[in-house]
C-alpha cells in the first residue's frame, strides 16, 4: 500500500541519516583527535545500519588509509565499488592508493574519470593536482588546484597543496608563504597543519636552516596522527645531517 511504501521510505531515510551522522562522527574523531579506535567504531556501527552503502565503505577506507592500514583500505574500496562502481569517494580513494603505490598515470586516469562523471567533486581536483605535481606537470597541477580552490569546503588543504606544488617547482619563498597561509587559516585541520609544517621544514633545509627544519619535523611527530604525513616527517628528519 501507499502507507507501507511511505513508512518504509521514511525508515530508510532515518537509517541513512543516522548512519551518515555516525560516519561523520567517526571522521571527526580521526581528523580532530587522532582516535582511530573510536573513529572505526563509529564507522562499523554506521555499516550495521546501512550494510550496502558504498559511501560508508569509502569513508571507512579513508580512515584506514590515514591509519596506514592500506590492505584494509584496499578491501573497503573494492567492496564500495562492488556496491556502486561509480561512487566518486571510493574512486578517489582508489586513485590515492595508486599514488601511494607510485602508479601516477593510473591514478590520474582514475581522477579524470571521476571528474568526467562529477565535474564539481573537488577532492578529485585536489588529489589530481598533487599527482600531476609529483610527475612534474606543474601547469596542470596549478590548474587543478585553482579549480579545487573554487569548489573547496576546506581552504587550508588547498593552500597546503599550492605549497607542495611551489616546493616541487623550486619556488621556496612562495611555498613558505603558502604554508604560513595554511597555518593561519581559521579552519586549519590537524592534517593540513602537519603537511604545512613538513613542507616548511623542507624549504628551511634547502635554505640552510636545519635547526628550524628539525623543530618543524619534530612538532609533526609529536602532534600528528596522519600516517603519510608522519612518514614524510620521519624521512625528512633522518635526511638532516645533524641527525646522523
């Protein structure tokens, strides 16, 4: 009956709202406090409410990625795409894993597909900018970052991506300036803060300020919880002459 259909629809909407809210709480626990156990507990509970929701698996994959558990991140991405082959979050996450594996061309092709399907999906532009800059395609990286800036909710992550492009181009003063802008952005997240300190530290190494650089890298190691950023800070610290 119409009443049954209406009630079922309302129930499903309620479950999705609850699951979505739990997933947001989980991401907040990770991004703000570095509490992966709590974040994953929220994600797992959300998935008990909505076990066939591709977006939730993609969200949990992101948490696993930030934790450094690439195997579980891969598994959740695969599961998400099995439920919805066109899910943009899962496809961006798959591309991020390809970047991590050094497969930049395949990653860029995946970002391209997401953007072709969903032209205003800013994470695809933001991550494609980084992939292009790692390849040395700086004009393309710059264009993608400009597009992400027009679409983004989080300006701090965009600023720190500009900083990374400038650093790879050898524009160290501009990179430092972009790092400072990131660090003074009111909405700066712990992830963007840590990324900015790492890039600023790398610029300081090139400028001969090893002590200042070490202070920045150590600040990241003492206060960050994003696996990829921590690894970068550790590698940069080990490369300092004073640490050998």
